[in-house]
C-alpha cells in the first residue's frame, strides 16, 4: 500500500509526465483495438452466406494467398 501511495504522489508532482504517459497508453490501446476490430471484421469472421461450401473462386488465387483457407489449399 505504501508503494501505491508513493506512486500516486510522484505522478501528482509531475503532471506533464503523467499526462504524456496517460496519452501514450490511450493512443496505444485505441490503435490496438481499432486494428484488431478491422482484422476481425475482414479476416477472422466467417462469411455471412447460407452455404459457404458453394462459394467459387474464379481465376488463380495462388499468387495472392487466397487459397490458404480452402480445403486442400488449391483451386482445382
């Protein structure tokens, strides 16, 4: 408990450093949340279709890595 009191006193003595630390943490957490939300929406969630096994990939998707999630990993 003494350590917590000491930490709070030190943070109150240096409000500029405290503000910079809080701002850095807020930006880091916000950026991490935003990136994960986009990645979850685009790559991790299943497609909203009734029968995903009937989807067809036209062309050769090997060059862009789009066959990685297909059963067998090929388009043929």
